[in-house]
C-alpha cells in the first residue's frame, strides 16, 4: 500500500486538486480570463526564463565548481546540460538532480563528492535568499494573518541556512561533509538575480491576466510560493502553485478565476520552455556521444593506398 502511495500519491493529489477547482470555480470565467490575457507578456516571461534565469543558474554553478575543483566547464555546454536536467526536474525532481550529477560527472570528470557539495551549497544559498526576501516582506508592510506564519518560517529557514554554512567550516563537521565550495559575492549575486527574475516573471504573468499587485504583495506571494513547492507534492508542482496564488490573492479582492489564470500562465512560462528544450538538448547529447564513439573507428581504418603500401612491404 505504501509503495502505491509513494508512486501514485502526487498524481492522485493533482487529480484531486483539479476536481476541487472544477467544482468550486466558474470555469467559464476562468476561460475568459485566459482568452483575454496579453500573450506578449507571457512570451516575454518565458524568454526571461530561458535566456536570463537559466543563464544565471549556469553561471552560479560554474562559479561554485571552479571554487571547488579549480576548473569550470564552458558556459554553453553547461547551459545545455542544466536545461536537460531542468526538464527532468519538471517531471520528477529526484530524476533531475540525478541526471544533473550524472552528466557533470561523466562529461566533465568532476568527482561525485564535489558535485554533492556544490548541490548542497546551492540549496543553502537558495534558503538564505528566501530568508532575505522574507525579512524584506516583514519590513515593507503589514502581514496578513494567513501569511504571517509563512513569512516567519521563510526567515527561520534563511537563518538556518546561513548558520549551516558557517558551521560547515568547523573541523568536526567538515570531516563528515563532502567538500564544499567557498561562498563568494558573485555566487550571492547570481542567487539574488535568479529570485529577482523569478519575481519579474510572476509579475508579468499576473499582469497578462489583468492582475496588478504592489511590491509588498509580490514579496509575500513569492515567499509563499517557494515554501509551497519545497516538497514535490504533485508533478511539477501543478495545482500547488495555482492554489497558493489563489489563496494569497483572493483576500486582496482578486477573483479566484483571474488569480488562477495568472498562476497558470506563470507556471507554464516556468516549466513549458524546458519541456521543449530539454528533449532537444538530450538529443544533441546523444548525437555528440555517437560521433565520439565513431570517430576512433573511422580513423583506425587504413585507406586503400596505405593498404597497398603495406602489402608491397610484406
């Protein structure tokens, strides 16, 4: 029974969320909200995701790997590999993490312990950044009672992530942990850029659906979304992201149907491009490996002139 729950639980939860939404929402009004959305804003958000956020993620990973191993892969190759890993993460987060570690180890020769350390530091940086956005939400305006706990939890997680990075330098802990890259200002900057452009995407998609919110509400919504998707409850977080946006925006006077339209546009801009580019990147990798395998065989075959020369010498 537990095996069935682990395997099909996320899909069952997603189906339940879809059924609940279909019963509680005016689907006609939701369809009209989507129909009247500004597609140009959505396209801009999707381009920011692919061209800017993915590039910032690749640069952060390159910097951490260089700090750890003294060398870094080329930007374009790493960008393609991370796009492939992101496509797998969309479908099932553990698969994306495993695919990323496998590619970086096989293609670039990084040790498995180095890659685990780099991945751990990335998670801690994300946690610290979330805590800073939570603190900013605390000081920029009043907190609705329904979101006060979420913001406090985000601040606590950020503090724990920073404390974990500090304690990792202790000799007693350093011996038990994989090698960790050093935190630098560029790494912190790329992390802040990732979150900043994520909020810009969310703003553009909400604007596309006709939802205008203040910077303070944007911070609250961003913190709530990041906490909601910490655990992979549904495939690609579908249903969880949409429900979170609705719960945050409805008390502010935004209709559930309009909030759902904006959330769905944001989610599609977030995962859609990688579902298209990820398989293409994987096909590119397959052809590159095939050429690498065939190249030695072709070079080893003697030409007809060389074969005749060998026969004369015999």
